[in-house]
C-alpha cells in the first residue's frame, strides 16, 4: 500500500459505514497540518460535509453525528486510533506503516510525489498557454515584468507537473511610437558596437536621449512620425532597422532569462498583429458589433442595456489599432495555432480592466473558448532599488541579488568552500527574490527590502536553500549511495513523526495552489518543512547513532530533502547542494 492510499483506506471504511461512495468521501478527508508540535492524529474527516442533510429541522447536531460515526469505526491494520474533535473524526495511522510508506513513496515517485495522489485523479488535463514576462523593447524592464516572469514561470511549471501540455509565450511590446523615435534616434545617438554588445541598455539610452531631444526639437518629432508611418506602411528599409533592434534585444533577453532559469517556447509580440487586426475589425463589422462614436473612434458596446455606458475602443479616429485590438487578434490567432483549453495572462493588476474587456469582446464575437481565458493579476512592488538607483534592467536586479548574497556568504562562518561561489550566490539570491515575492497573496502590494529578503534565518529563500544544502550534505557526509532497507521502528521520535505527517499533506497543498494559482501555499509549506527538518537535524543525530538508527534517520532526511527540492523547483528555484 502506498502512503497516499492512507486516505483511500480511511475512505473505504467510512464508505462501508455510511454507505456512500469512496470517491465522494476522499475529498473530505485531509491531513492534519503540522506547525511546531506533532498533532495527535494524521488525518481528519469533516463530518458536516459528509452527513446527509435530510429534512430535519433544526439542523442535525454535528457533534452527536460525529460521535455516532466514530463509534461505528474500528481501528485496523492501517488506522491505529480513532478519536473525535470539533466536528471531525480523527485518524491516527499505524506509526511504522506511516514511516515505511511515506519514505517509500517519496523515493518511488521522485518529482511526481504528490502529483500522483488520488486527489488529482479524474482532473482534466489539457493544453495550456501561459503568456508572461512580455517586456517592452527599448523601454524599462520594471519590477512588474520581473514579477510577471517568475509568477508565469511558476504557473507553467505547476501546470506541466499536473500533466498539462504547456506552451510558454512571451508577448513583447515590440511595436509603437518608441520605434519611430528609435529609428530617428539611432541615426543621431546610436553606435553599432554598443548595440551588438549591450542591445537592451543601448537602445534604452538612445530612447531616453531622443525622447529628450524631441521635446526641444519639433523636427525630431516629425521625423519620428515619418519613420513610424514608414514602418506601418511596410517600408523595407525601416522594417529592416526595426527587425535588427528586435532581434538583438531578444538575444539578450534569452541570455538573461537563462540566468533566471526561465525559457519560452515562443517570442511573439504586438508587431505580429499590426495588420491582422484588420481581420478582427472586419469580423466585428460583419457581426454588427463595431460602432463609430461621436469622436470618430471605433467602439464595441459592452453595456448590459446597450446604451454605450461601457465601451471598449478598438480603433483610433485615424484608423490605427490599439493595445486591445492587437490583443484580440493575438488571442484568436493563438486559438487557431495552439487550440488551447486554457490561456493564462500574467500582468500587474492595473491591466485588469483591459483583460476583462478583451474577454468580453471575444464572448460577444461568439468565441465560447474565451471562457478558458484567465488573467492572473498581481500587486505592485515598492522600493526595489539597486546601488545604481531605480530598477531599469532585469540584469541589474540579478546582479544586485548576487553581489549582496556573495557578500553575505563571505561574512558567514558557516559558508563552505565552493567551486563556483558566483553561481551559488546567484541561485540563493534568486531564491530570496522569489520567496519574498511569493510569500503573500499575489494581488497584494508589498514593500521590497533587500536585507529582509536575504536574511539567513526567518522565512526566506536563503533559509530554504540553506536547509536544502544541509540535508544534502548530511547525505553526502555519510557517504551513502544506496541505503539499506529502512527499519521504521527507528523513526518513532516526535521530531521524525512531525516530518512524516507534514509530508502527508504535500498533495493537498499542491492542489490548493493549482486551484487558485497562488504560490504562497507551497512556499509556506516548504518553510515549515525546513523548520521541522532543522529541529530534527538537531535532535536526531546520524553520527554516533547505532547503525540501524543512523540509517533510518538518513532515510528520513533524504526524503525531506527530496520533497523540499521538488517544491523549490516548482517555484522556479534551483536548489543548491552546498552553500
Ligand atoms: N507589454 C505589456 C506591458 O509591459 C504587457 C503585455 C501583457 N500581455 C498582453 N497580452 N497584453 O505592460
């Protein structure tokens, strides 16, 4: 029997007593959360969610029902004790079975531990498109883009682990007036070598310079409009220049995303839809959805009463497209290309109305698949500064995290001799950024603080990395490759049981995150796991213990290390084995 089958075994017994299908009951049985102390039971059944609600009035007395149910249940080979709590029947699993099965299951399932649980059986798997990061070429890569990058990556990882076929899409802001300005600006302020060496930085510099110049010189503005007009008209020379800016930028983006451990299956962008939006307009007109406003713009009525009290503007009075028009064309194009079941957009919350309008227009156009489109919004990060000042480039944030971490590591007494300290500092620094960002609800704004994020102790990514590396080194120090079979009777101390109990809940935690797409459930779970591992590390020594005991403890630590590593990777963190 497998560990995750504990829930099934309990459900089977309850099912016989209540005469209700097992599968219905499974969802009402959950692992008891472990915080600091060992809970007295491993699973609880919420009685109010399983008792029949008949016609009786007043409502049935839950506590009496709970007792009645508990009285009918009997301990067996799996369940050693049955008790009652407030509205719950509690089950304690046979202690040796608990240790044996959890250790075995984690080792058997590897990265799939938790995902193979019965909680996910029968859940629909499909094609999922995740659009995230999506910076604007030649403009600032702000903290919002960083958040979108790490959140989108997490969602894509999670969906993939759940068995969906995932496509990761980057939708660049690669069209618009900034290219008119750049086209002109590059002739005045551009340097070919700088463009090749540091495209993002150089284009941004040119953009800032030409912007300033255009404020003072009307001719520059005119020239920029002329360049943009050429681009829109498909002038080959202008397009050639634009294409080079775009290509160089993407090359550099890819390199930086690699540092983050993020990749994309496709770099799309607004430019792809600079003409295709015409087809969308035609469709809208054919359906009688596009109206001309008094200002001469093209609008779609989103109001319930049909009185234009809520509208989406899709065409400017000069006939050019807007952000939402290109997004409409992009969504329809993606549906044709990928035939997705779900499409997720990750941006800051200021774009909530935009996406609501986008999905609404798609619905009006008769595209029922718009049901499967979802916007995941997140809040603002305040105060993220580097030594150079405000964040302008993603690379600056990564460099800052790495150098601060390097500094902290060289000051810490516990730091090990490392082959590549830069690389370790980078991975730990990144973990710190991710955990800081994922700890709370995504929608909340938060104040960023380097010192807080990089603390060794406390609930940080540094602490997760430290715990992981400590568990790894324990394993290595003992020089143990394959461990001898486990004697579960050696894992009966409360500190060991706490870890095992906590591991029982991993599938429920993943399930929560998969339902609301919030990483905080997993982050907090891993932080607790790390704390429990630290306590066990202190109280359950391997060195100096009898061989059988040492072996059993190594099994336990290896198990904890494995789940910790799995969870970290899901979040987009690369666990380090030494620091
Ligand atoms: N480039 C946009 C920005 O920086 C984000 C794009 C979001 N995705 C979309 N399909 N509109 O604000």
